[in-house]
């Protein structure tokens, strides 16, 4: 494996705490994405970034924040404002061009205690 | 709005039986369709895409623009095909250009 990595694999946090999930890629991709995966709901887009220093909200951005200061990194912060943060989070990257496939990381499972 | 539907949450077949995972989409433009697969404890990965017209691991998928469908088929299912399958629609625009379906869990029974 390589290409796109996420850490940690498992993450636990207490209610009211912010937590940051890491996503790094060495594919020289311009575009990066964060998805949330819940049983029976498929993949829902949280945020995406087409280029460094730019990012856009996806379908379920409330309670999340991101930054894109470097091409290879796209960290996601789950804030205390996210009402139901326990989920599996997937990061992906692509060239950003139309019709290009997305490559996925192994995911981070976040559990709020 | 663009949508991808996969009517079956769970599909169970016996080993050696044919399998078809359904996918329908709604999009007025020219789409590119993908099938992604997620095996147990592995990352989500591309299985096949419409434009390449390949057969991967015995799976094929045909785009039917009239029925707006992109069903995934395999004539003889194997136990190792058990996984979660997602149909995805890629749009011909810059930006938020990928839409995933809800997924179908395929279980191939011995």
C-alpha cells in the first residue's frame, strides 16, 4: 500500500472535543476529498479540495472543517458541533479532471464516547 | 440533482450462480460510470469503469442510456466476490463531480 494514507486507523474521543483526522497522498493529485461512510447510506461527501489553498463544502459539511495548505495533505477536523460524529471516514484523491477515478485511503473509524 | 440508486442493500447468491448488482442513475448529461468494491478489511477500490469496457475478475457492466442503468454482472459467482459494491457517477464538470450510490452488499454462499 502507499499512495494515500490515513491516520489513525481508530480514534476515540469524548463528547465536546475536537479531533483531527490525517490524510496524506503521494500521487501528485490536485484534488482531495473527505467522505463519511455509514451503514446503508453509502458515501456522503463532507468537503473537497480541487487545488491547494482552496476547498468547498460537500453535502454534509456542518460540524466539520478542513485545510489544504499543502498539495499532499488534507486534514479533517471533526468539531464538537457535529451532532453524530461516530462513523467511518474515508479520504480520497484524484487528478481532479472530469471522469477521473478517485483513489481511497484505508479509512479512520471515529468513535465518540 | 444527480442521483445513483442501488435498489438492493443485500444480495445473496450461491457459489456458481449468476449475479447481477443493479445500478440506476439520473443525470441529463454524458456520464461516466464506475463500480467500486470494498472487500472486508480492505480499502475501497475501483473495480471497473464504463469507458474502459474491460472485464475485471469476471465482472462486466454495460451502460444502457435508455434505461439509465449500469448493472454489474458476473456469470458464475465465487465466494471471494463477497464484498460491498458501490456504483458511482462521474460528471463532466470541474468540482463536486462524483456521486456514489448507497451500496449493495454481496454475499456469495458456499
